[in-house]
C-alpha cells in the first residue's frame, strides 16, 4: 500500500505543475500521481499547434519524474475514503495520503455514433493516431467550430490536407467572437481551402472500404480518410460527487483551492473558483490556468496559504492569425472593436454594465497584463474611452 505525503489524481499539466509547486516548498515529502493516461505528463497545446509545424514530439514531455514523483499510469481512481485518507484504483490498489489533489480534468463530449472511428482529440495518442492517418489519407473532416476544431482544421490545412469543417453554429468561434469577426473567419478559412459547412449537424458515420462517409442532417455526404471531433469537454467531477465534496459545474474550491474537505484540493479544468477581478466563480479549461492554478495548489498543499486570485488568459493560432485573450469572451456581450487593420490586427473589448469583462488581443501581443489591469478597473467605460487604450508601451 503506497503511502504518500501528497497524492495527485490526474496526469495532465495541472498535476505536473502541482508537483512543481510542492517541490518549491517541500523537497522531501513523497508525491504520488495516478493517471488514466498511459503517458507521463506533457504539454497539451502543441497537439493542435506546434507539432503540426516544426516542433518535435520529444519537446512536449514535462519530465515529472525528475521531481521524485511516483507515477501510476493507466489507472483510474474509483473511490476515495476520506476517513482513512486513502484512494482505490480500478486494479484494486490502495494508496494513502496526507494531502490529496483532484486534477481530474475533463472527458471529451462524444456523438451518439461513430464509436472509435472518430478521434475525440485531446491526448498525445490522439495526435499520433491522426498524424498516422494523414500519412495515408488526403481528406479529413473536423466536427466542431470552437477552440479545438478551428485549430486542428488550420493545422491539417497547413499540412496540405483537404479539410471540411462541420458545426451547427453559424460561424467559426461564434460563441466567443462578435458576429462580424466570426463570419470573417468563415470566409478566411474558405480562402485557405477549408470547406466550411456552418449550420450543419452530423447525423451518422459509415465505413466504405478504408474510407469513412460522414452524413449530415441536411442530407450531405462527405467521404474522408479520418474524422476529428472537438466538441469540448465534460469536467470529471463524478469522483468528487461520490466522495461527498461540494460540486457545481466543477468542484467548488475556496481561495486556497481547498474543496469542502480541508485535506483535499482541486485545480485545473475541473475546479470552480472565485475570481475577484470578475466578481464571479469560473471554471477555466486553458493552459495558463492549468499551470498557474496547479502550482498554487501544490504550494498550498505543502503548507503555504496563498490565495488564487489569478485571471487566466488563453491563446490560439489560426493559420497566420493568432490571438491572446483574457477574462470573459462571450459573443453575446456588448463589444467595442478598435481595429488597426480590420480583422487582421486590433483589440476587442467585451463589456457588461459599462465595465470591461474581457479583452481579445487579435494579432496584438504582450498586452495580457495591461488587459488584466483594465478588467480590474471599476469603470464606467464608454466606447470612446476604449479607443486606443491598448496596446500600451511597456
């Protein structure tokens, strides 16, 4: 029965960052990590970005074992006993802990058909599987017009593959961006050779020899060599729920990232935390939050009492376009666009009740901290107050 000072359930970026945070404070306490993945922790963003350019696969590994972490891979925790401070995995193994971190991440949303023929893109194994398919096939379907769908469609097209995007919304990134920008992206992707089927829902998937036939509810059929789905994730909160921890959209944590049990913490995609700048609870599924929150959770598990008041940012690459964003990006909010060159370079501000709630830095770089400061200001702001507000000289 392995006994750990610190036990981490999960094997992603959050888990690795927590181990780093622990080691910043405690160099000798034992750390265990239980992960369903067969691979040790790695950077996830390159799976849709750098690995399709010139980044090498060897560069993504985070070398968690170098921090004296006991890795238990390919295992799923099925029960937590808070009285005995122990957990049990699906192989019947028992692990005990002094402090426990839930960094369980999320599971990709799935379609009601297609089985394993659809790659629900999330892991390095998914990348390897899709890369192998691209070496044999020419045409691919991407289901979803959000974060993952837009990135992997661009990556495939830049690797000289024919791509068809299928999504039920009216435009790429429609839930994030103002309508004019998301509609521009539809045309931009089409100019790059991507077939954009907006307003279409997938109804079935059939095999035809070594090809796949994707069918939509409108009767369209598309023959492809592979199908990739980016439909978002469902946070893995069931283990926390069964343990009796307080959950909502995610696992509820306090400012020190403790759950409703004082010896159990949560961080990353699965954690729902209060952000003082926005004055609301958030659950964030991006790299900056995984790294920053994981490190803070690890430090607090090791004895620190450092509130998590960080407002995470996220970023994306869409062919030669790219952006960084911070705060609430919701296409339903009032927006103020300040373009240097329309749809090519500029800043979009998202407002609610005359306060800035989010900032989209479109091909504008190095301004995230300034955007955070603007979000923290009480306002009120008029649209003319925001013209020329960013970028600022450092």
